[in-house]
């Protein structure tokens, strides 16, 4: 049974503790950034930012509200990135059998930049980033080293509001349904995002279209030389359903 996150955005205060805890655990350096008129900073995920709290302004009838989305890899149950990588180099992307974590291995260094772009294009959530310095694809690894040492992911450990939850899949699915029923009392449009397809389930308070564009799974671009049938055969849900 894979491990699962429940990210209950109704409880997120956008403190960015999770974003910093991720960088700290990974030993990532600060990156040069600049003010772009939003509190979202840095502006995007990157090779030294596996976690990013996205900020969205949402205009209500009488006021403007923030929507917060602490983004990371969804650790898909049938990941498009792995389907794409398997077609090029077996072992570049693997699934940890115990936790279900989708791991980009050092073999991704053997991918050319173009092949890496092809793999990126297979992710419905636009997660993988190219590390130019190391010449490899990167993303969240579910803190697999911490899990193997009996700890929870760093981002979960640091979140003190109850937004980030982590555990056995059955328990997280049950919690997700309970929290959804509660949150819906004040936010009737609240929903769970793709709970049957991913190991990182988001509970959002408003229509997913109000969040940033990849909160919604996109239809991936087929890789060069791959027919639509081959893509469908390699990439099942959620990609298969999207393309079907
Ligand atoms: S630590 Fe928790 S409350 Fe703070 S930004 Fe991250 S998910 Fe939100
Ligand atoms: S979100 Fe993208 S990078 Fe993460 S497992 Fe799914 S397909 Fe792969
Ligand atoms: S699980 Fe670990 S690597 Fe992934 S976002 Fe959280 S802290 Fe970062």
C-alpha cells in the first residue's frame, strides 16, 4: 500500500515553512530571485526548489481572497514521467515498492536535454525541472531517505497547521473524505483533486480552475516517434483517461 499525502489547503496559512524545510533537508542553496508583484517566491519550481507555495488572488463579490497551493510532485500511481523515461532508458525513473515514491535516479544524467524535455512533457502536472549544472532531471522524492529512517517528510514535519498530512493510503483517503465534508460546510465548491490517481491529494476550497493552471492535470504531449496508441499503452490513468 503506497504512502499518501493529504494537503488540506483550507488550513494553509502560506507561512512557507514547508518550502524552507524542503530546501534545508536537501541542503539546497538560496537562489537568486526578485519581487514580481506577488508573495509567491521564487516564481516557479526549480532544481533547488522541489516545493513551492503558490499564491493566487481570487476576486470575490466584495473582496479579494488568497488561494494558497503548496505544490510538489504528486507521486502519481501510474506516472507519465516514468512511462516516458522507460521508453528511453529503463531505470532512469523508478517507483519505490514500499512507499510508492516516484524517484528520478542518477541515470537521468544519461538523458540528453531533449530527451529530458520529452519526459517533462509527459507529466500532467508540469513538475520535473532540468538541473543545468548537474545535467539531470529533478523533483521531489517524497524524502525517501527520511521515510527509510522511519521519519515523515520534512515538509510534513514542519507544518504546524494540519495542512500537510502523511500516512497509509487508506487512512489518508478516509481523512480526506472527513475533511472534505467539514470544509464543504463553509466552502460548497471544495473538492479533492484526482484522489484516485495520485499519492499527493489536494483538498481545495474553490473550483480548481481558480488555482494555477497545473492544479488541473493537462493532456501531455506525445513524445517524438510515439503514436497516440503507444502513448496510451504506456501512460495509463490519469493520462489515458484524459486522452480517451
Ligand atoms: S508549512 Fe503548512 S501552513 Fe505553512 S505554507 Fe506549508 S502547507 Fe501551508
Ligand atoms: S506529478 Fe509528474 S513528475 Fe510527479 S510522478 Fe506524476 S508524472 Fe511524475
Ligand atoms: S516530500 Fe521532501 S522532497 Fe518532497 S516536497 Fe516535501 S520536503 Fe521536499
